[in-house]
C-alpha cells in the first residue's frame, strides 16, 4: 500500500479511500465486514462514510455496520482513519422536525453524538461537511467544531461538494479564529468530469486541502461499460445508460476503451490510476459492492501509465485548462 499526507496535516492515509455507501443498501453486513477486513489487510487505512448512508428508512445503517466491525476488536478501529459526514436530514419519512439537518451548531452537536454511537467509537478522525450550508455562517460552524475538537470527539474537519470560493471563505474564517480549518475536500472528479480543475482543486491546493475524488468511474461509465455490453450482454443502467444515450458521449467512451484495449489496460483500473497522477489528489474513493471489485481497485495502485497513454486520455477527455487562463484569456 502507498500512503501520503492528508493535505497539509501530519496524518498519513492510504492512496485509496474505501467508500462504504453500498454497505447496507446493496451489500449485506457479513460481506461488508469481509470487504473492510480485506481492505485493512491490504493496508488501506482510510474509510469514508456519512450519517445518511443507508438511505430512506435505513439512514445510519452504514455507520452501524462499520460500528459492529470495529466492535470485533483486533485493532480494527486503531488502524483505521475514520471519516464521516454531516448535513443531510436524519428525519424519518413523516417525522420531519426542525434542526435535524444542515450545519447549525445544534445539528452538528447532535449529529456527532449520534454518529459516535452508531460507529461504536469515541472519536471521528475527519468530520466532513457533506454540502455547503448557505444559511449558517462559518463563524457558527467553526465554533461548533472547536468545541468538538476540545472534547476530543473529532480531530479534523473536511468538506464535500464545496466550490472553490467556499473553501476559501471557510478557511479564511477559521484562520481568524486561530484554527486549522478544512484539511480535505471530497469532490466529483474523474476523466469524464474535470470541471473541478477550474476552481475547486486550485483552491484546495492553495489552502493545503487533500483532494478526495468521488465517483472515480463516473457511475460506471469509465469501467468498460461498452465492452461489457458487447461481450456479456450486460447493458448499462442508471447514469451510465443515460450518458451513453448521447451519441457524442458514446463515441468518447468507445475511443477510451479502444485506447486501453490497444495498451492491454483495464478501464476501471486505468481511471483510478489516472486520478493518482493528478496534482493535489490524496486518493480516490472506491465503493466496492464485492471483494472482487475491491481487488480490482487495489491493482490500480501498481499501475504505471505511460506518457503515450496519458496523452491519449487527455486527447479523449480534455480538461478545462489552467485557471483563470481557460476562461479569462
């Protein structure tokens, strides 16, 4: 396993992040525990979740699955860098009540306590704001975070889905309070979706945040979807199917798969390996539903992409270019 610092912190994390969103809705508890054990045995020490995972009437279920895994002992909690998130409503359907979502000091306090209970731990290593809260000032958010850090219930704060200007606003406010501020940003970033290169990633680099890309295969679009369709009769579904309905997108994905086939590379592993070459990226989030999918993701760590392949990928999926030159000059 390869490790790096999380942004400007002294915290060492693996270059792949184990995403757990499928634990519960698609992957049962025993299989989820097996994936967690396999990841830890491979040296993958960074586990990401959120309080709302489990979804619907099962919100919090994913954290519970991680909690029962920790409860097995064997150094599982001690070896894990644990990240979870706050923002989404935890109200059950028909039971909506004020102050059970967003980033008010009240909800942050309640959400942390609830997550700690489900996770069966006394602290969260990286506590992330799942979305921007336009209604709550950062002064209030950082006040709540400061209290939790003093209590030892969280160690670091991170963001998710923040635009560049909000990263700047958050960290400038934290600096005025003498606080570390955000140390990481989870954003949508992959070969097919590179808009984060315009503002988000430059802001993260400027303020020393580690970038943690989510959806590295763009909903399966970069995982060899056309090849699977042709060879196995398995048709794309969901976001991939919607994207492939666009003829220009389909041509782009076909060119991507043809390039990798020429070089004997697997699409999913290549998409992950490409992200590992990108400036500022700590590690992409992989969300395996099975142990086999995790093993494929781990192989990406050993994959060295040639300059020819990297140039070909840039030609097929051109980025927006440097900021601000790409839009200003």
